[in-house]
C-alpha cells in the first residue's frame, strides 16, 4: 500500500510541475502568438501633420503584415512630450507602439525635466526622413529667405515663426538659423504641423517651420511659398527649393520618424515587428505613397535604429551644452 502511495505521489508531481511550466510559458510573451488583438499606434502630434500622415500611410500596410487592426491614436501636447510619455509608460506587451520623432524624443528630456528619457523606449525600426523647411503665406511680402532675414534684422522679434514646440526639429532649425544669420525670430509653438500650417494659411504668423512633406501640398496649391529647406542637399521631391546652406547659412535639420515601444518588450516581439515594418518599407507601393507626400523612406532595422539614436543623443546633448535652445 505504502509503495503504491509513493508511486502515485511521484506520478502526480511531474504533472503538477508540467502544469506550472505550461502556465508560465503561456503567460510569457515569448511563447504567445503575438499579435492576437488590435495594436495602438500612438502619434505625439495633432492630425494632419507630417507624423500623423506617416502613421496613417503605414497603418493599412502594417495591418496586412500583422493580421490585426492597427489603431492610430493622436496624443498631442507639450511639443511631443505627451505622446512620447504615453508610449514610454504603456504596458510592455507589444500592443502599444508609437512613432518616435527625432529629435524631439531626445531633445525634450535634454531641455527639461520630462516624464521620460531615451532609455524608456525600445527602438524597433527607422522609417522615414522629412527635411525641415521655412514657408510664408502666398500673400507675404517676402519672396526669398534673405528678404525675410533682412527684415528680421531691422525689426528684432517682429517675425513670428510657427513651430511644433521647443526642441522639435522645426524649433531647432529656426533657432540655429537665427544664430547663423544673427537675427531675432519669435517662436510660436503649436501642438503639431497641422495647426501650425493652419496658422500660416490664416496669416496668424509671419512664417512657419514645417517639414517639406507638410508644406509642399499647400505650396503646390499656391497657398504658401517655401523659401528654403534644411537638408544637406536639395530634395528630389522639390528640386526647385534651395537649401539653407546654399544660401550661406550653415544649418541642417530634418525630422526622422521611426517605430518604438516601451522599454522591456520581449525581443521576439520586437524582431517580428521590425521585420514586418521592413517588408512594408520595401514595398514599392509604400515608397510611392510617401513620395506622393514628399517624404523619403529610410528604413533602419532594430540595431541600426538603436545605434543611430545613441549617436544623435550624444550630438544633441553636445549642442545643448554649447548653446542651450530653451
């Protein structure tokens, strides 16, 4: 009898241990069939701006790759801090992703005591590049950048520039342009490129620092005039628009947008999402849709994107240490 009981006990324990092990496996994201439900894609700026357009261009093709709904969620505010905070503080289960905007993701924590740091994110993949540009309303008396800057020199602070907030590529482009030209420009922050463009069209600001992709549709309609763009060379999508460097001012600035998650997401999920984004980025239809929006596809895999962020972080910290932009 005693032997039978011992044998039965040993028979039960392996089953118990196996049950615990199976339960732990089921609870681990590494063993789950991710994704199994809709994914939220957070955008840190208002609808209608360049980041929002990038997200909504990606959305349907990423849904096709992953087999689940991808829901774009706009969380504008504080120059991108609100949305980036929402990404960084989400549960690291793979069901909240977001557009990481460079430089704001890096410059916001440098500029102020923000609710996140760069270490609070898991970089997944780089996606697109969009140069900064400076535009005026079609009715503006300024036909060239030199004319605008000459007026600014004679009238310090009179030129108001709509931007998407302190520490964004738009704001930094204007900050370093004003330094290079030795003029005073007045920054007027908005919660995204859409509202900044609306203010420009309404004549509420003298000019706006909009990404090329945000400004070109209005320029083609004859509503605004793009005076210059801040890439290192003329954009293939707007070869008629000079660079600021061509005009004699040593300033370069662009917006880079990639995909990130909160820190701590399982590496298998990160790899799967990065591969899916890579397939979307290589799709000629995606490249064409971005070209129609004057935006360049620039895919980086997870390691390359993480390395790029690390280099930019050092560069922006050095820029801040030399000349704070607050």
